[in-house]
């Protein structure tokens, strides 16, 4: 793969809604250098459904970082 090649990924977040979830995800994406292609968010009866289409460089562990961040958030909130 070329160093500038990107992979397109659809990240889906589902679960109880709470302050800062979407903002935290977007900050993590920005920090990782991911390109945001599209985002869709729905909150119904306190449940969040957030789909984000992103482009990430092959050499970056973006998905692993985001999964770990989500796990940490869940552990802190007791979810």
C-alpha cells in the first residue's frame, strides 16, 4: 500500500445517550487525522445511534484508538 492511501470505514455507535459522546468521538477522529465524509445521528428515547463515515490513513491505528476510547468512556460512566 502507498503511504498516502486511505481506507474508508463506517463507524457505528449505539447505546445510552449522554453528554459529550458525539463530541468525544469527533475529537478523537480529529486528533487521529481521519477525514470525516458523512455523519448521521439519531437520539430516540435516550438511546444514541451515531454513524460516521471516515477515511483513515493505513499507517494510523485510528480504529483501535477509537475503540479503546469508547471502552474507557463506558468504564468511567459505569455503562
